[in-house]
């Protein structure tokens, strides 16, 4: 078997890896969606439950579709980087490099060059959010219209934000709650908790409202001709399903970058590192004196 044939076979497998998850999602949607008449606006379908000590763990359509989107993104990344070379000679490599350049420029402009290591994470946030919202174009339940999914992303971002705030030391982090005066401590605590809550509800609310409005428009046009019933909802879908979904992905990524970079106490971190380096220098000098004796 020639190298060219092997290359094409791998390409075919990667393309199947991108397509089959959504096909599986559509099949599950058809099999598990109950029959209904008139307008039906419900949450994610519950496929099955796993018994747990406190309460059953529900495996829902939102969770399954999230994994399907992740499989798609892995397949997309592998496809774009398959056969990558030092000197680009294919369109897919040009697309891959364009994506990398745009994400790195976005991180550099909003966080600074010292945060360039966050570029893959921001790319993952953008891709996961955007394609989760765009999955509604295939008739799937968009994971971004489930508060549990988006709130999970927000908690992950909040953990990263807190981790970088603690870079300046526990005392410096705790002291921030009592600034500018101690009486503001309760408000500062509430403001800290509000960060993941506001990020989750903003994303979830905008995507869910688009799904609801699109469904209501389609139902309201039920008495019109088939052309209008299909054409008008399709026009609104350009905004609610495509434009709005992409904008929300961009906003979520922007908030992630701004919260992390603004929360990092650079001056306190540098002082802490200088003290640590000074202690290490003294330790080495003391160890050298002991060895000389």
C-alpha cells in the first residue's frame, strides 16, 4: 500500500470521526424524543439515570452532545494537522496556522505576551462554545442552552482565576476582600461568587432565548405557506443560531481572558518571587559555608 493511499485512508477516518458523532446525536434525538402536538419547548432529554448515594446521576442530551462536540473537535484538530510540514503546502495547514495565529493574537492583545500559554485553552473555549451552539442547526439540543453545562465551564474558569489570584500569596488574596475598607468584605465576597454565576447565566440565557424564540416563530407561522414557514425561521436562525452563538462564544472567551489577567497580582507575585529567591540564595550560602568547614 502506497503512502498516498495510507494518507487518504487516515483522512477518511478523521472525516468520519467528525461526521459520525453528529449522526449519532441525530439518531439518539429521533429515538428518544417523545411524540407531541403543538409547541413543545422542553429541556434536555434524560437518556438514563445512574443510582448515586445522594441522588440519581442523570445522563442527559446536553451531556451526550457535549461529548459529541468534543469528539468532533478532536477529529477536526487531527484532520487539520494531518501531514503538517515545516513549509505549508496544503489548504488545511494554512487554515490550521491561520487559527493559531488569530487565537495567539487575541490572547496577546487582551492578556499580554506573558500569557501566551493560555492560547490552546482559549481556542478550546471558543471551539467548544461555538460548535455547541451551532449544533442546533442539525436539530440537536445545544449544550450551551443547558445551565449545568455552561456553569461547569464557568466553575473551571473560576478555579483558574482563583489559582492565579493566589500567586500573590494567601494573605494578599485574603486582604483583597477587606479593601478599600473592612466593611466592604461581604460585598467583595458576593462579587467574587458572582463572577462564575454571571458568566454562566449570560451565556446560557442568550443561547436558550434564541432557541425559544426560533421555536415560537416557527409555530406562529404554522398557518402560512410552506415557503414562509421555512424561509422566515431560516432568516431568524442566521442570527439566533449562528451570529448570536458565535458572539456568545467570543464574549465568554473574552471574559475568561480579562478575569484571569486582571486577577493576577503581578506586583505581589514579583515581591514573593524575590523573597523566595533571596531565601534560596541564603540557604545555598549557608550550605556552602557548612561544606567549607
